[in-house]
């Protein structure tokens, strides 16, 4: 392969990246625009043209997977010997090589985890720390280190950055734990992951021979995902380069979503100021998504403000047209999960692979509703970036506490939610959510989800107690533990960065979730907007956005669709089903009206059937009542709440569609493989007008 071969197949802007002169180059690359392709072809062109030597090139990125992809692509282009590494891997290699010569002896061992030493530090400071708090302490130590903030400066830096200290600790209390952690680490003769960067920086600053040796080896530097660089990483990069100007950075300020870890777009935004002679190239041709998806992504960012908006890229789709994104409002979260499962099932029938579908949410605790809905519908799924809901330590502990309380005969009836909250207080639950982010918040969200389930069970089955709640939780847990290899991805928006799927469902899009409640400043809110943008740009073809107007069935519909969709849903002409807007712009629940005559429906039965008693409609009322009577017997025989057998909505659909085959039943929302196995024969017999006798379980 020669240099001209490297240029083949590149679009004009990618060629500009490859052919840009040796010197400072800033590549602003939007989602799906082929930035890795441009980066690797720039390296390969320089090597094949004789402008650079492979061993003098250092390309750094943020994940081992991305670094491996760089090396693989370079080998395909006929280039070997380029150092493509993460910042930490490159620094660790240098640290281990130079430590014996600069410091003497072997380099210290890296502690595999901060938890043990932080537990010791917290104990020294008389701070009670469970595992979630220890995880949050570790994350805050990492932030302090990558921002080069020592313990004494932490209180001031935390105020300046508007950071909430972990748990209920004050900034001063955390600073004491941080200092004690550093002391415990020194006593143990260990270093941590962040020390690798800090010590490498310190050694190069204090050892001119080491600095000269590094600079003599590397002459050409390339940095991917430059919007995520932290201050200590930038300092290391500056030391590596020295006065050298052959630096290429690639980034997208609109995909900055990790500021809580210390990442900052400041260096990308200020690149042209620090390097006045820099060449800037914009990659805007999107090869990943359809024009419909790209158009929505552009609209999401159209109202962006803040510093990163100055480098916003207007993407231009290159793929053929596809389906329009859909926008759906559901009455509650359970209905939203069931509705998403129904659409997913249609995609699977249409030939879309399960592994090419993703459901993305802002809060990890939201996975439970989708795990349940997918298990109910026999849809395989995998949870990415976290454990399944019932496998999470706090959930296992909570179920154990509830089981013990149930055996003791506590609670029941209308007080079930209160009793559940009281029992879970022993696991750390409290009514008020903790401030800030992190493991403590995630733990609270999981426990709050269990309290919400208690509320739903009490509303659906008056008189239900802790025993019924535990049975419900154990049933859900058993259903959701089936092993899967190829399934629909359930993931948080943060963990979806860098990935893509043919079909993407963005769920839970309400204010208070996206943007999250603790996003208070303009910059924090704008980062939440960028998080939605990242979610949108994960979709290649099918994109479905949804939200729930209430948390639980029967609750007031007080939620508002995410402010980031203002002007987008209306512009599409889509009015969410079951809701309307008041003059003030707030969503209000429409009164339930008969779908035949329009009269307001007065009784619960009329509301469930969606028509008044005097109107003739397709729903077979007599069949509906037979189904309800059968459901009660089936629930009593199985010792489960009635809604576990079938919800009223499912019974209504059966009474309306009057299925005559298993295939007809499977097309009804709320009926999956498991319920077909249990109830198909009875339901089809009832539809046919036959008598059904429910056998009691042994």
C-alpha cells in the first residue's frame, strides 16, 4: 500500500484531515462521521509518505477497546509499530521504565481497588461508610486527583465546581478522609490508578533526562475523544510534546457527558486560542443514522447554550431516508414498559436482531420495569454496564429484610407502602432522595423502586401485605433471571456512549429524570441535553422516544415531558395520547370520555372499557365480566394478586379482539410465552363461550 491508496474512499473533509500539514490540527467530528477512520488514515498516510516513522507516533484515547481498534485499523492499512494506548497505559509504561533509574528500586504496586484503604481512612476519621458510600468516596478521590486538587484545597475546589460531597459528608469531612486515605496508601506502599498519571507528571518535571528521552522518542501525537481530557491528562500531554507542534486532536464538544469524572471540554474549546496556527477541520457527514434521526439530533442541540455550544456541529445525513422517530406519552411507567415491549416484539417479527435493539434510560433503577416487561413477553435481554435489578446487592438485602418482616406478620392493606418504607429504612432508605450522584444515589433509587412496587401492589390488590409483596418480588426475580446470550440491550445513557444499534428506545423522558433533578446550574442542565443527544445519535434507523405522565397506575398525571423536547414534539404535530396542554403549557390529564358518544365516563368499569354502558361497541362486556371472574379464581388458586394473572387492560383487549388462536393471543399486549403456557387454554375456552373450571394448585 502506498500513500495514494490511503486516500481512497475518503470524503472531502476526511481527506482534509489526512492531508493537513504537520502541526496543530483540531478535528471537530460529529457522531457517526468517521473520526476513527480519518485519524488512522492520517497516521497511515504520514507513514507511507515518509513523513513520520511508526515508532515516533503516540496515539492516545480513553478505553482499551478504542486503543485496540486503532491498532487493528492501522494494521489493515499496512502500519505496524505505532503506540496506540490509553493515557494510563502509556503513563504506566513510562513509569515502570524510568522508576528504577529516577527513584530507585521497583515501581510501587497499583492497588486494585480503593475500597479497603478508604474503609481504613474513614474509620480513622470516625466516619461510618457502607459499600455504596465507599464507592462514592473513591469516585470523589478520583475527581480530586484528575483535577489536581490536594486534600487541603478540596473544600474550596468543591465550592467552585459546585460539587456535592459524597453521602452526608461536608467538604471538610471528605477532605479529612481524603488525607487519611493518602496516608494509609503511603503506609501500605501502594499507589492507585490516578497516581500513575500524577507520578509520571512529577517524575518528568523533576527529571530533565527522562523528559528529554521521552521527547526524543515521540514526535507525533494524536488524541481521540479530546473533549474528555482532564487537567492532569492535558498536563501529561504538554510534557510529552514540549515545543513540538505535531499534535492532532479529535473531539466533539456536543458529546461531553462525563464532567462528573473531571473530564472537561475546556481544552478542546480553547485549542485554537492556544494554537493560533492550528488547522481546524469539521466532519459533519453522518454515515450512521438516517436523515430522520440526524434531523432530530440537530433539533435537540438547536437550543443548546453554554460554552460547548460554540463548537456545535450541524450533522448532514448520508444514508437513505428511514422511518420517522416516534413520540409516545403513556399513562404510567408500567404502561410505558409494556408499550416498549410491544414495539420491540414487532421489530423482532420484522427481522431486526435482538442484539441490534437497545432501551436507554437515565437512571439505572428504571431497568426493573423493562426487565419485567421483557420477561413477561419472552423477549431476551441483557443489562449493560450494571447488574440486573434483582441481582443488585441493595435489592437482595431489601428482599431479605422484607421476607423477615413478612414472617413476623408486619404491615398490610393501605399501609403497605408505609410499612415497606419502614422496613427498608434498615437498608438505608429514606423518603428524601440524597443529593448528588453516585452509588449512594443509585442505591436509594433501587430501594425507592421497591417502595413504588409496594404502592402499586396495594392499589391493585387492596388488603395486600408484606407476604404478598415478597411473593410478587420473588416471582419477578425468578422470571428475570433466565440466562441470555443474544438479547435486547438495557443500558443507561452514559454507558451507551460509543455504541450504536439499528433501533433505539429512549424512555422516561420527563423533567426530573432528563434533566435529572440535581442538575441545577445552566452547565449541568446543558450536559443533560448533550446526554439526550448522545442517546439519539446511537440509533441507525428506528428511534422511539417515550415518557410516562404518572409514576404508577391511577396516580395523577402531573409529569411534564422533558423540556429538551419542547418545540420538537409539537413541531412533528404529535400530541401525546391521553394528555393535553393547559394554557400555561403544563400537561393535564384529559377526562376519560366514551369513544362512541363522547360523554364523560363516570364508573371505573366504564373507564376501563373506554365506553359508557348505553353505547354499543366492539367490546364484549359479558365476556369481560367472565374473564374477570375467572381471573379472580385463577389468582386465588395460584396465591398471587389478580393483576399478576392479567391486568384489566389485557382483559379489555381480549374482550374486544376475541382471539380464536394462540397466535391471536400472542398479539395482545401483556401476553407472553409464560402466560400463554399457563392460561391460553382457559382464555380461548372463555372466548368460545365454554365453561372453565380452575384447578387449585397443590
